[in-house]
């Protein structure tokens, strides 16, 4: 090489290609020649460019071309199987049959106001009701935590979802400090929220 200096940190050459940008249009580089500081069409795994004049397929890729349809067919089948598996896993995470969380949602009514419009539920019972429902869920051993009025852990159903009971920040349908059970998706966004206001007695 030695015609240009290469910086592996930024993945670029410090100096221009010895071939002009327009000259690249007549080679295998095509439009990639307009970036005269790039190396091997910005794909060094597939191409090499030993002298900066034209890219060439790397040795492993050229070998695959000889194998042709057989290797291509094997790669296609392997990709299809892997994609099918991943899609089935995603589908099972989004709508698992017999979800462990379904049990705690039974018998709860929609929350009042804006919270209910967001799909949140409520049931009287206060802190005891919230902790009772939390205790009915399978929590993965070693993930449990507790901090004052808050506690939780990771569901032991393979979904990666976290569950916790905490005092709410307040809202139009419940006062600040209302015990709340929250199930979070693996990305941290809420999946289920249930408020447990203290029971109102008319005695």
C-alpha cells in the first residue's frame, strides 16, 4: 500500500485516492469513488483495494462465488430458520399464552379519568392489596429488591419483564402516594399499571 496513510480509528485514509472521482465511474467502485478518502467501497469485509486504484472481491467472497447456488441455498435456508425462530420468540413475548400477569388483572376495573383512558386499572385495597398481587406473581430468584414502600423484581416467566409496587406520583384519578403495581416491558415501558387506593368506608 504505502501510497496513502490510513487511520484505523476513523476508518479513512488521510490522503486522496490516486484515481480521480470521475475515473472511478468506469471501475467496479462506481459511485463510491466520489468519497476519495474511503477504502474498498466502505466495505473492507467484502472488498480489498491494495493500490487505491480499484476494488476487488476479498478472497473469502470470491470463494463463495465458486460455490454458487449450493452455498447460497444453504445460507438462505439457515437465514429463514433463524428468522422464523426470532419471529416466533417475539410473538410469544408479545402475546404469551396463559400470561402470568393476566391473573392479577382479573376483577380490576378501569381507573377513573385520564389514567383509565390509558388502560390503567384500579382496585381498592391499598398497600396490602398491591403487595398481595405482587406476591402472587412468580419473581425470579435473586432479582427481588425492596426500598421503603417500594419493592419488586423480574418476572420468572422468561419474558424479561420487571414488576414493582411503588407509591404513585398522583394524578387526576388518584392522590399522590397511591400504591401502584407496575409491570414493565423489557425496554422499561409500562405494560400494566394497577392503582390500589385505600378503601372508602361510609361508616
